[in-house]
């Protein structure tokens, strides 16, 4: 927080953006230093009915947002990566950060019904409208500079993770009833989010991994997705080995991360693996949510010692939330941000915190961890009647607001240091390299993960053997009409088994969401890599089922049967990809997928031919991809039998004039449309959590 701590540091400027959803970053009301003039109206609560705009006095803090930096004169070469890491520094400050949520009852009350009970509802609405917005954060400010380790402390529910999420651009603001206010500033220049994310990494408290890979493989895949494409493989591997040693993962480097099917590493090792993944790109700004949770005291201290070394020796800027730091970890911290019930009770250097609370009459006892004492002191959860207003007032009257003003003015004086666009472009991995890594990774995961294809392969083989032997061609009692249920079963039930892929798909989606933010992956590339990786498994299932059914039951003809079944399974897999992208939990996905497949089975023309189908259900006949697959199975077999009875069967189902190749093209197009919808749903899902 102290500007003196940055004297002589080679800071460069980057781009930044307002945290506000309401375009608070307009320049009116700013003084000659770019700060808000005293008494200037700052933001509003238009979405929060009944709240008044904030105004600030001379005790208020500076305002205006921005973010981060890179050295403009950095060498753009394969040897420049380590130089870039050494020169890259970043300071970040935040002012007047507020986050409120309007109760849903108030929002519903605005759409009051004009029924006979209108007067009664009006009275109820008036009562609901008087409810105050739920405060998550209120007027929070602070700063962390290059080489500084800043910790956000506070009791449960204080708003620590929300503050860190707002700094990381991870808090959704477009939802109805959500109101964000405040500014984030980095080195005095408006930030560009794309540029900001290229030098900032965020580690959430819970990180998703693919459990079929080892720790080493996970880091190697991460390196392939985040490190520059021009970086030599030897340097890339050296970077992986460096972070393995730094985070104490050498002993478990060859152990699988673990999932339902594989025993894996401990929760503490998973936490360290998550941090290691984000350290691969050597970010200037690192935001960590509870980096020590789930770790024993020794591991927690080791992790924080490495992070402290990153700050001191590498000039990195680290902001983290810590629920309960030990006294040894407390001694590593440069700055403290203490929150309680969304209010800021302290923001300043760690070594000044005890004196600050002493000035208020609160003496930290000897041999007591100051962090524990501070959190207990301001904990409103167990202190009935505790008022935070004296703490917030004392902070405003302290020297810390003036200190922050001076630091921000100094940051803004560095406007001549601009980001080099060519450097930022050189820092990014090549999209085609990312695509190749994703395809290889997804294929390997499908091969190793029993729940993706192998359980389905076993089920398909057993059911194909059962149905094939039941309709054995040597059985003279089997009539042509009996083949129709066989073809329906092959088409309907073998396709239905695709719902088994949903749990693995949602596990994969959680990893994708992390990688999208961390590595700026292309959604199109991700979707296509997922589809391509699933094709070998689908083809294996199709070949095994076709060989068993066609040759045991003597169904015509193998090549067309195989093509038809393969395209049907690809369409079913694509539908599961779409459902997996849309639903929040795989249980809901299985229910939705089973319901859709059940509807398609009813409408495909087996149970009720199209000519006899009620007009209000005929739309289902056209949208069900089962229709085109089933009629192709029927026509190919019975036209090859080519008897009067066979043609009569086709006529009874209205399938005597089927164009098989037209149906194959429709199935292929069906899959293509579903994959486009997957990209659209993922785009909406991902952008819903981004500020506009």
C-alpha cells in the first residue's frame, strides 16, 4: 500500500475498465488529479428502489478505474519469455466497490396483477418495496502494488470472495436485481479486459480437473494451452518442472488427480495443483481465493512462502483471501483488507494494523495471532449488537485514505508507459496449437475414463449379442414382420444409451469453464475438439453393434447399416453435448435427454405410422432424428429382401419411397445444427458471467 515500496520499480501501464455496470467511469466531477471532487455524486441505485445516490466528502477516496502492465521495450523473441516475466509488474487499486442484490419479492411486486385482489396485493407490494437491498459489499477500497502480498480477511459471509471476484472480473452483473458499483484501477489507465486477462490469473477455492490424468500430465496440458506457441518445448517442459518443485508436487507428479473411477491425490495436493496451473504463465497479478484451505499447517506455510517469494523476488502482485491465517503466514503479508458484513473495517499495511486498532482502544493481547484477534473483534455473527460504524469511521479518519490517494496519483503519473500490442499477441498461444492439445487431451480422457465410452461399449455388445441371438437367422420361426421391432430396437435403444455420457460431459464442462477464463480458448475450437475426440468411440460402438446384429440376425446391408447407426449415434451424442452445455446438473440432463428420446421414439413412425398420426403430433415426426434413421433401416432391409410381403410391410408404414442418402444427409446436418447450438449455449453461459 505504501508508495515508497515501489520506488525504483520498473512499472509499466496497461489497460483497465470500470467495475461498474452503470458506466460510472465518466470524467465529470474529477479534479486535476483525476480523482472525484468532494461532494461529487457517485453512481446511483436506480435498480434498487428506495436507495439514494452516494456522495463523498473530503474523507472519501479517489475514483477512477484501470488495470495492469507490461514492459513496452520487451524483446519479442523466443528467448524473451523469461525477460518478460522478470519485467512485468502490476499495481491494482479499487475504490468505492459496492455490490447489492435486490430481494426477488420486490422485483415480482413490480408486476402487480390487476385482479380483484389488486388492492390487497398493492398493500403487500408496498410492504415488500420497503425492503432494503441485501448488502454484499459497501464502499470497499484498497490497493496492492508490485512485490506486495495482500490478504483479504474477515469472518464467514463478510464478502471476501465477492471482492476478489469483482477484482478478477468474475462477478455477474447482468442479472435482474444485481447492482455493482465502483472502480478498479491499474497503473492509472483504462483497462482492456482482454489485455487484463492476459496478465492476471485467478485461482478459485474449488477447481475442476480431469481425474484420469496425472499431475504432471495436467500441468503439461496446461502449458500447451497457455504458454506462447513460439516457446521451445524444452523451455515449456522446464517451466512445468519448475512449478512442480515450487509447489511441492514432485512426490505425486506421476499420480492421477483422481475421480469416481480412479483413486487420486489429496485435497491439499489438488489445491497446490490448481495454483501451479495458474503459475505456468507467470502472471503479473495473481488472485487467489483461499489458497490455504484444505492444507495442513506445514503445507499452507510452504505454499504461502513460495507466494511470498514470488512477490519479493519476482515483483509479482498477489491478492488472496484467507479465512484463518496462522501467525507465521500473517507475518508474510504486506497489506491487510479486513471486511465484516460487507463493510471495510481496515485497509492498509499489515505492520500498521495493530496500532490502528490500538488507537480505537482495542489492544491485541500478547502471544495472540493478530489475524484471529481482528476477525474475532469485528465478527457480527456472534456479537449481538456489535456496530461496525465506529470501525468504518475510524478508518476514514486515519491516514490510510490519504496514503491511497498518493499511491493512485503516482500510478496515474505513469501514463507514458503503454502496453505493446505486439508483445501481448506474442504472449498468447496459437489457436491451432490449443486445438491440437484439446483434441489429444479429450481423446486420452475418453480412452481412460470408463464412464465416457467403455461402460457403454460393454452394454452395447451385450445387448447386441442378446438381440442378435434372439433373431438368429437360423430360426425359421422368425417372420419378416418380426424384423421391424428388431430394427426399431437397434435404432431407438442403442441411441438412447447416449444419455450415459452426460455425467462425464458435465465434469468436462466444469474444466472447460476454468480453461476458457484462464487460457482464452475458442468456444468453437473447444466444441469441435470435443466432437472429434468422441468419434473414435462412436465408431467403435457402431462397428461392434453392426457386426453382431447384421451377421447374427442377417439384416441388410452391412455398409448402410453401419453408416446409418454411426450417424444416428453422432446425432445422439451431439444432442447430449447440447443438453450438457445447458443444464446445471447431470441428473436434470439425464431426465431431459430420456424425455426427448422417449418423445422421438413415439413420433418416429413405428408405434403409429405417419399417416395415422394425429395432426397435432406430426411436427414431432419431422424434428425427431429417429425418423430418418428408422425409415432408412426399414427401407434398406426390406427393399433388399424384395418380396411382395416385404414391400407390403413398407407400404403399411408409408416407407415405400424412402431416399436413404437424403436421410443420411439430414442426419449429418442434424448433428451440425446441434453443434452450432452447443456453441451458442456455451457462449451465452460464459458471457452471462462477464460484465458488459
